C-alpha cells in the first residue's frame, strides 16, 4: 500500500513536530546456544569442570550424584537447558525472549510470548528466582518475556520434563529466570545503541500528540479521566436509565491532543541506553553484594497491513477488505535493585524489579465491507497502553548442616495495565453521484446513515502473593529426599467501559466532514444534542482470584549407573471469576466461574548413564493447565497487534495432561554434545480459540481431547582453528543446531460436548474438527548457529538462522466449515558481531546486529482450494543496529 496515498485521506494532515523516538534493543529473536545444549557437553571426570551458571529454583540445587559431572544440562535429573550470561550475550539479544527463541523446541510469538514445543503460552510457566510472576498483559497468563532486559539476568533455565518441585501448571515447560545477585568484582557498565528499521526509520508513519512526556513512557496527566466522566463512573448510574446528562461528559472526552492523527514522514531511529553497577562488601565472615540496573529503550514500528475476512465457508466472497497503516511507539523503562548476602554455604537474596512497557498506538485504514465495491470506509484509531510490573522477592538458600538444605521463598508482585483512551472513528465515502457528499468522507455518528465514534477506558490491576519452603536431606551420597510446600494467592480486577457517540437523524452531512476534534467539539455536541451511549452495561468489570496450595515429596536416588528422580505433588486450587457490581441497580449477569479442584500429580525421571559420555533419560508425569483469567472474563477486548476482538468463556475447565519423553544424550567432548529425544502428550479438555459472529470475535472453548507427539535433535560442536596460526591462533568455529518436529490432533466425536457461554450449541463438532492440529503448534522448528569466536578475548561473529513452519492460530468461523486461520513464520536470518577492546584501560564492547536479513514479513491467512484471504499480513523491515558499552 502507498503510505503517502493513504496520508492524503487523513482527516487532518499535520506534520509531526516531534517525531517519536525508537529503540534498537528489542530486535527480533536471535540464536542462543540451544538451551538444552547451551550448557552443552561436559568434561571427562579427570578434567577441570566449567563453573555452572547461577540458578535459583524451588527445591534448591541441581542434584549431582555419583560419577555425574557438575554440568547442569547433563547432571540434572530432569531435562533442562540453561542459558548463562555468556550464552545470552552471544545471541546479541537485548531481552530474554529473543535469546530463548533459539532454544530447542521453543518459539517466540508476538511480543515476547514463549511457546514450548508448539504449545501455546498457557502451557508455559514463567518464574523469577523460583517464584511466580503475574502478567500485565490481559490476553495472557504468563508475563511477556521480552520486557526482561538480558543485562539483569544471570541465567535462564528451561525445563521440559516435569518434576514435582515445580507448580502443577506445567504443559510444555517451565522457564525460570535467575537475577544477578552477588558480583564477583565491583563494576559499572554503561551502554547505548541505535537502530535502523528499513520499514519504519525515515519512512512515513503516524502518531498523535498525546502529552509532552510521552517519550518517557509516562503520561503527564493529560490522559487522566475527565472530571465529568470520573464523576459519572463513581455515581453508579446507568446512562440507559435516562437520568444521566451525557452532554458535559461528551464535551470533555475528545480534543486535539488525543484525536488528531499526524503524519511523520521521517520516523527517527530506534535507540536504547542502560546502566548496570555492582559491588561486594566483606562484613566479617559474610559477603554482601549489591547490584543495580536501569534501562531505557524506545522503538517505533510501522506496519502496512492487509486485513480481510469472509463469512463464506469456501471464502468465495469478502466480508471486509481493509488496508491499515499502524505505527506503534514502544517505550520500555526497567530497573533492578538486588541485595545478596553469602555466609558459608548460605545465601540470602532480595530482588526488586520494576518494568514499565508503554505503547503509543496510531492507525489509519481504508477499506470496503459487505461485498460493496463502491463505498469506502476510513478508520482512525489512537490509543495509549501502559503495562507495569513491580516485583519484590526474598529467597533464603540455607545449609545448616552439610546434608541438610532449606530454601525459603516469599514474594509480592503487582501488575497493571491501563488503556485510558482508546478512540476510534469511522468515516464513510459513498462514491455515489446522487449523493451530494458522495466524494467526501463523512461521519454521521451512528444515526443509521454511516460513520461512528467510540471511546473505551480499561484498567487491570493484579496482586500476587506467594511463598514456599523446600527442605532437602541427603541420607547418603546416593540418596536425597526433598519435601516442599508452596502457596500463591492471585487477585485481579479488570474493568472496561465502552462508549459510543450518537447524533440525531437530522445531523447534517456537511458537519460530519469535520475532523474528529471539531466534530466532537463542545459547540457541536451541545448544538446538535449528540448523545453518549454505554454499549456494554452488562459486564463492565470483573474480579478474578486464584488461590493455590501445593505440597510435594520426592527422592533423588543413584544406583550404580542409574539415577531416579521420582515424586508426587498434591495441589488444590480455587479459581473464581465474578462480575463486580458497578451500578446502583445490580445487573442479572451470570457470567461467573467457580473452579475448585485438587489433583495428585506424579512425576518420575530415570537416567541411565551406560557409558561415561552417554546417557538415556525416560520421563513420565501428569500435569494440568488452568484457564487464564482473560479466557474466563466475559468482557470484550480489542488487540491492536492481531486486529482482533476477544471475549472470554466463563464455562472453561482445567486441561489435564499426561506426558512421556525418552532422550538419548552423547557428550562426546568438552562443551560438545548430541541429543535425540521423542515426546508424547495426551491432553484432556485442551483450550482452543475459535472465531464467531459477523465481527469475527475470537473466543475460547474446551476441545474434548488432543494428542501431541514429536521428536527433537540437537548438536553442539566446536572446531579448533588454532592450527591455522596468525589471526586464527585463538579462534574456534561454533556450530549449534537443533530441530523439533511436533504434530498434534484434536479428537472430537458426534456425541462430544463443549460449553460456550451465551451459545445455544453444545455440540463440540460445531467448534472443532476431528484431526485438526492444536492452535499455536508449528510442525517444524529449526535453529542453526554458525559462528567464529576468540577463546582468549571477546570477539564473536555469529550467523543465526531460524525456521518455523506454518501453524494454526485460530479455528475458522464457528458453525461453518471454514478452514483455520494460519500463521506462517517462515525463515529468518540474523547476524550478530561482538568485539571487545581496551579504551583508556577500560573494557569496551561494540555490537553490530543485522536482523531479518531475508525480509520475512508477517503472514496470516485462510485458504480453501484456490480461494485465499489475507487475514493479517504485513512486511517486516530489516533491522540494523549498533551499540556500545563500557565497563569500569
């Protein structure tokens, strides 16, 4: 689409005086040494073993017994992968999600949501220092991991086989981030970077003024609730009662700051800055460590998307066909303060984390509807999304006796998401000669003659309290037993108020030609008696709680060449979602959920080290996956990234999983390995997405059952190049590759039932087709890393190749035989170079990144036979970034 042509259709063509800033740190996923291989092969017993990365998990240490080495991936009783600080740095990523995108069987979807073996984010569990994290994203259960800067993370552990020391909500795997604690030496590191996106930087994009402080990620108060609206919301009155004078409310909503879309013909480059410092102090027999970090990044992304939809089962006719240009200015501010105290074998860790992630959203689109090839519809959207996470944790890892370990954990986290003004306008151009205004875009404000204007205010607040204790005792060198208890209490409130402006039937078309801030200015609203209607008085606010108690016991037993990790976890949880009364006169909503279940969840892993450098693992377990709060809330939500409207289903129930895995591992040399694995999962009541209604709203339902199985292979190999001499005397070639094959099938019969709130159909076949794959699951995932690195100094050049095959992201329109909506991630190639040198006796690192060299775009489509529609497709730019850091 020609952006300049679309700009000519704007309601106001005002040049952007202060173009948005941008950020380079968030570049697309790059390749890390594949997690399961990241801690790669270990040394033989008679050689010096490398230092294991710092890992803080429930149950304490990674168990090492008998002849097995201290290498985490090799010696752990479970199937784990660990990215250390060094391995994260090799990828060149500025955030953890990007680094994890190269782990075997992991893929990153959207803004930082990590999928394990093709399973959706609901099957991934995210922990920080072994404690749970709430998500500030209302559509997701887990926190988006791209908001965690890599500079504050000491290690990232991925465990794909379940062990009972982790919570029972374990479908595909657990991702545990461990923050840095006590630094080995005092340091201060300062860094910054700048980036260029070929689709965005110096190209045409859109924005709006908002407030003068928007570049910081903080609003200066301009988006606070208008006084009249705040008073109305507090009053508990219903607009539909006829007792509310909406004129003063309407007059305070729209203004030039929030509704005039502006063109920015030269979007500025992305940039970022960060500061990290740490120091340790000797205090008697103990060491006190302090580490602090702060970061700022600003990134602008412009997407030219084609969005099409069809009501036909064969997709033969289009219901809508739009071209939309969206510019998102994303600002991330983060801070970390950690205190660590080490005395003897004991460690105390207090971690405080603050992350604020803000998106300033502007969109302009034009298209057609209802098979009408004549009439044009122009849409304009402005919004401001604030996500914030505050987390504080205390962890005590104690060893009062040589054979006794006690871990104590406690934490509090608060997450918030606010969207204070989501403004949308639609203007209509009939292109009919008989219409005197047929050549112009007109907004008649919902009086039946075309055009509309809406505004929404949403707010989410979630508090999470958690605590736990784990006690381990080693009865002998071959036997260790652990018992533990964990508690978590999550409380979320979520509200969304949706309003629509409505003009009378005699509203003049000439007035409807005005730009939004004038169309809905004080004088027009008063003179033409423009009303304000609340469009969702039924379910404007909800409270959701989840209280969970878990207790477990397990043993780690070494018998000759065999190691057994086996145990059982008992978990009881009550999950409640209820509407909050916001009106003086209660509504009659029945959109509530009350799930009160308990489970026994066994797990066992048997490892046979049949040769010093080879071993086989067998794992079996039972786990669960609970519905996410967002999936239960019968409340509409619009996601600007996917251009979809969602609402929840209060009738969802827990999914129950039976898991099995077999794995062969060969550690053929130091830091080098090959592994081959096969896995299988049977899922009862998996939660799947589907589309319904003329507005193509996405919702959720339990499919009866599904099977998932597959295999993965990994290789990590180094080639010493020192024999070439000269420049190559301390260099080696790094080859890292992994491939995961996954296939799944939903099983649904004619007698199977599923329950969707406010739907008359309970037939599962109306929502699902027998044999369809699970949503979110790619059949093929592959990562290849080819690099050169200096073993004596910091000098790395790495080519990173990623491939993910197409995957279903939603079922087609329900009650039809429409095909699924498919996403095709495809092939992506990145290049990262890091070079260290001395400047005034200080260590300096330069980093160059070239991302998405193939120029792979975003592709979502539906296809049946020769008919194909582009649901959400847009180009993605090639991103080039240069950054530097200096360490004092």
